[in-house]
C-alpha cells in the first residue's frame, strides 16, 4: 500500500448538517491496492508474517460479500500464494462486487451454512492441505489478531504525521481489530483522543470482549507494561445496526447519499454507512458538538455494486 492515506476536511458535509465539530476523514478507502480498505492495511503485516513462515496458501473466512475475503485473495494473488475462502451463504448465480473479485483473483471459495461453521471449515481445509504436504496459513475473521491490529497502532503514528491529535476518532467496528489497534496506538502515544466504534452487527459487549482480547495480545506484542492497553476505555455504540448485518437502515442510506452529494465520498452499505449514520446523528443532537472528529474510513465501497 501507499502511505500515508490522505486526511481530508469535510467542510461541505459539516455545512449540510448545520455546523458542529470540525469533521475530517482518514481515507483508508483510497489505498490503491486491492480496492483498499482497512483489511489491506492489516494484511500488509499479517501476510508478510505468513510468507516469512513459508506459507504457500492463505485461508480465511467471511460472508459472500466479505471485504476481508476479497483483500486476502488480492494479497495472495500478488504474493504468488493460493487462497481458500470459506463463505457463509450460497453461491451467487451471477457473482458481483467482492464475490466477482474473489473469482477474478483465483480464490477457491467454499460455502458453508452459517457463521458458526466457518472456523471448523477453515481448520478442515488447512488440515487437508497439510496432509498433502502444503503449508497453509489460517487468518481469522477480519485479520483481527494482535498482529493485524498492530497495523492500526502504527497507523496512529501515520495520522500524527498529518494532523494534531483529534478529540475523537469514530469508525465502524465489527471483528474488533481495527478499533483495538487505534486504541492501542492512542494509548501508547498518551493521546487524549477518544476512540468510538459504531457496531455493524454484534452487541457492544460482544465486540468489547473481543477488543480487550486483542489488546491483551497487543500489550504482549508491544512489550508494554501489564494493563497499559487492557485498561484503556473501549467505547462502542450498537444503536445503529438496525435489522442486522448488511441490512441498510434509513439513516445509513441517508449517510451514503449525503456524503456522496456533499463530498463525493463513497461509503459502503454494511460498515461505513452505519458508522457515518452514527456520527451524523450524534452531531445533530449535539452529543458531539465541539472539537475535531476524525472519521476513519475503513473502505468497502465495492459493496455498493453488490
């Protein structure tokens, strides 16, 4: 990837919603490789680790339109590795968006009935490959491991090379790795910045538990004192999920349209639109009224073409 990704002012969006805090956006959607997004940033470290360990195949999972699966397939293709994707759902009759890119990238997509079936199917695929003398590397959902999250701890340093610390960083959160990394980066740099995740699917408590698990691993990885990261506040708002994962809401649809018309900024229906819906709602009721807010755009706009 090319770094740093831009930070842009959202003054027209701010004007459209009637002032409020200074609004900025960190454009990880603009990462040029593999259609960009936070998973490309994470995989830059995770896949390099896999390759250093002699892996010849990357295995991961997600939904049929998973951004992470597409990013993993792209990284595997660039590195000359095979790729197995375990997707919960049914094969689309005509692949579109990420599912189309998975096919173009040469990934072996295997379908299972449920989210719960993904992890066992990944392990089965890995065991089968090992029995044939291959060297698979299994990447958990979203590359949300301490190593993957470390990419976002480093991204905080990138941000600080561009702007002073914002008062609030707001982002979409799901498997927890991106938010954990940003929390860790802010904590390690002793920043006063709040980090607020807007859930795309799971309850706040579920995501918070996962983030704290990742923070514990990051604490060890960074050689930080006990509690340096695990005692950090973990803030999640699960009030913008609506009817479920990947199902648009009236607020998320408005966020997509408003950002496109005011800033030519494209959001995705599953993650960033719901996060932006949360930001807009909080500014409108003056829950967030002053200071500087950085919206960390985690990509996924390929989902607009699903």
